[in-house]
C-alpha cells in the first residue's frame, strides 16, 4: 500500500495499517498502525504511530505520539512529542514538550521547552531546554543547558557540561526501573567535566569542577574543585579536593 | 581597544553581577552568540572565555533593556538577520529614522525605489550616521553605498565591519567579514572602523519603537 501526500494542496490524511510505505509530503494526520516507511520529508499536524515507523527524511509534526519505535533519518521539528518505546532522530531535534518513557536518541542538537524522560536520553551534541526532568540515564556529548534540571539517576550517566539555573542530581532509591541497562545494586552515577548553576545540589556525581551560588555536595560525590558564592555544604560521604568562596 | 582581549567567565560574572543562570538563560535565548563562548584549556581543565569588549557591552545592553522588552524581543534586536519587512523611503523619513538628505544621496546612486529592504535601510542609516559625524564625505558615501549594495548580501546575516582609510588623500572603503586586527603602512590614515552589529541593533530598536 502506498500513500502519497499532496504538497501545497489541501492536506489529506495518511493512514497505514499493517505494512506500507509512503513518499511523504504534507498531511493533516498521519496514522500508522503496524509497520511503515515514509520515503521523504513529511509535514503534518498530528503524527501517530502504533508499531514501527521510519521517516527517511525530515519530519515536522504539530504533535507526535508513538507507541513502539520511531526513527527519523533527518531533523525533526514540531510541538509536543510523546513516546512510549523508542525514538531516534538522526540530526537536529527541535520541539516544544517532550515526554518519553523508554529511549530517546538524538544525533544532532536538541532544543525543547519542557522535557520529561523515564528511561534513557542520549544526545550527540549540545542540548538546551527550559525544564528537564529525567528518571534514568542521560548522555550528552556536549553542553546541557537548562533553567531547571532534575535528574534522578538510575544507571550510569555522562555529560560534558551541565549548566543552568537550578540543578538537582539525586541517586535513585528503591526498586530499579524496568528500562535501561540496569545493574542490580547500583544507584546510578553521573560523570561530568563541569557543572555550573545558581543552585546546585548533587549526589553520586563525579565532576572536575562545580561552580555555583549555592552548592550542596551530597553523598557519593567526588568533586575536584568547588567554587561558590554564598553557601557550600558538603556531606560526610562526599570527597571534595578543593573549594573556594568567591566574591565578597 | 584590543579586540583580542578575553575575559574569563568568572571575571565576567563578578564584573557584571549576573549569575550563571542568567548567563546561560541568555545564551539559550540567543542573546549571546555561541561563537562568543571561547573554550580554552587551563589548569582546572576547560575554561570558557569571552571577547571582553563585546560581551561587556552586550550584557550592559541586555541589562538596560530587559525590563522593557521580553527576552524573545531582545533576541530579535541582537540577531543580525532581520524579520522586518521592507519600508518605503518616505515612511522612513516621516518616522525620523533617516534623514531626507541620506535618502536622496542613496537614490542618486541606486535610483528611486518603492520600498527599501532591511539591508537598504541599514545602508542609508549607516550612511547618515557617518555623514552626520563628519567622518565621511559625500563622495565616500557613494562608495559606501556601492560596497554595501555589492557585498553586504554575501555576508549572509553575519554582521561585518566597515573600514575607511585614506592614503595621500585617496579614500579606500571596505567591508570586512571578520578581521581581528588590520595593520597599514604609516602613510595610511585610518578614518574609522565601524562594526555593523551596533547599527543593526539601533536600527531595529528604532523600527520597533516607532511601530509600537
């Protein structure tokens, strides 16, 4: 079954049930139940996928939801994105609200307003958002810049730079989640080169440098150097090689 | 002014009194361009530095304007690309953005036009500024118009810089996309170096003001 969009004209719907393909184009609604490959750039108001979808090209979706696995081989832009399962975007990912339970992989830069992840987030370049909430693991090959960052660690996380307003990193408690490569007994950890924010609260974090106005270094941390302006608290279960107060 | 001067992030925050949160918020909103974050290695690992003159000026401007404008509006002001549509020359004069004199000189060179694009407006605006300050003669103004018309488009929304030199009374005007420092022989008199970014900001503010 092949469905093609009518670019420039009135927008129809694309509906693929079972197994099918399309050449992309402009649609009102795209609905995939089963397995579909879209060969070409696609622009739609809503994108729904139950099963497996691959867009060979770029995707713009006013809102996108996926239960299953979804892959975009170029950039993806749009409004809200909701994923249960797996989502991969090969280059830039620029959207509004993101909600993922499962796995999110971005090959390029990522920018969003509000992001909530249960599971795994991997971004291969810089990443920015107003609000980030993660329960699981984060891997960013660049700078993660967000106004509010809230990470609950389940498994190993890695970042180059973590910066923003309020940064909270906590170890997990209780039962391990079902997702991710989980090692029993591990509480999760974060490794970063530098962390900078106004209010920084860390647990189980390994970082060379932490800078902030109020810095709290909790249990399980190994920090090379802490620079703070107003307040610095260190848990007895943390190691900080050096700390300095700056300013008046 | 040494344009190579860099300032470390720590010094910058101390000097301006802004916080990490603010700095990174402004970066997210593109008020501070990514290129200004210069990474260099130091004894603590990587450190970030900024071009001192540019960043201090920019932060001052953001601090002054942020009460009146939203961060997104501010981002438009600082962006070298322009969302502003074209305007007629008559309109620009009525709104006191440019003088009739500058427009006339421009039209003498380019012919009279219905509407001026943002780049044309910028040319007229810069022309007027330089003529008024007395740094440039009418003849040099014509050179400016030609340079901007022929080459500014190629900069593709990068700001660039205008430079005027005179040697033995012969003026030479050029548009530089990027030049940290330029050295001339001793007979050359450097009349001005004008970064276009500041004029772009001013012009956008004026266009916004009179619209509101």
